[in-house]
C-alpha cells in the first residue's frame, strides 16, 4: 500500500487513479497475485508530445505499472540501507560507474 500511496501522490484527481482506487483492494490483490505467480508483464507505454517549454516526447506507463515501479524502488531503498556499498543503488552513482568498475 505504500507503493500505491507514493504513486498516487499529486495525481489523486486523475481519472486513471480514481478508477484504480475505486476497487483498490481488489486491484492490489490482483497485482500481488501476478507478481507472486511471476505472470506480471509491464503494459505498453502511452507516448505523447508536450510543447512547453520545448517539444518533448513523453512516455507514460499505466497507473498499475507505476505502483509496481514504486514497490521496486521501496525494496531497493531497503537493500541500499543494508548494503550501502552497492554502487548501483548509491545516489550520484549510476549504471556507467558500475559498469566501469566491473570491467
């Protein structure tokens, strides 16, 4: 439920979020079952353009996938606290730094 709370922050008035939250327990249970059974698949991105302040392509996942993203990030944050030397999870250290140290 923490992941859903984080995913909905600032978006509670959006139609997609309101529809998902209308049957929140059922939707979270179904998502949990898919994750446990390893049948979860990421949905296709919704791609659109914005023009302010400049033209950009935006790729947006459906709300349920954003909940999974937040759940993963919450888990990785816990791992980072337990193993602070894991470079991929340290702030200001990225994938390239990890790759350079492996090679």
